[in-house]
C-alpha cells in the first residue's frame, strides 16, 4: 500500500513536470484570406491579420538583429497563375523599440497584405501559401510562427 502511494505521487509529479515544459503560444493574430477579380484576368489576394489589443505584428521589412519580419510565401507559380510583383502592405508604424534597441516597423489592430496575380485559366483553383510572423506586446514576444493558408479562386464567366 505504501509503495502504491509513492508510485501515484511520482506519476503526478512527472505528469506535472511534463505539463510545465509545454510552451503555450498565445493566439494573438487571426488570419483570413479573400480574393477579388480586378481586370484583364488579374486578381488581388488579401491576407487580413486581426491583431489582439496591446499586441503588434511586424512589417515585412527586414531588420538586422531585430524581430522576425512577416514573411508571406505563395506556392510555386503554375499553369493556373503567376504572381505580379511583391506582396504589399500599408505604411507601418515606426518607433524605437527598447527590447531590440532599434527602430521597428509594426502594425496594431488590423493590417491587410495584398498580392496581385495574373490568371492563366478561367477555371476555379485553390492557391496555397504560408505566413511566418512574430508578435510582441510591451512585456513579451511570442516565438515566430508559421501557418498555412488557402485562397479559393473562383471560375471566370
């Protein structure tokens, strides 16, 4: 009976230690995607980031020794589409960040990243990609995170 108690206590301690070693990442950004036809079989993909209050998301702008910039990658161009230019973003808020000891460009609230494409087919298809991003508030930073996304491109008439 005494040994059984020791075993049960040991199991609780070990499971508690395992739980403490898990990293909890706050979900500070919710991403949505959409597509709009423009003209001449071109379109615009929108990646919208809704950022939790008091958190900020970093610009795509590279910074040496700074935070991980937001990086948007699209699948390889195919017989269905071609990327036009680079992914754009609105003007970011620039301010000195004491944690990184440098001026940093970031967004709060909501930001929309835009990518133009040239369609090579009138058929519907799905475009896929990834977003790598990092978020911080005035107390902590979450580790960089990479998520996958899909954008449904509807058929043209």
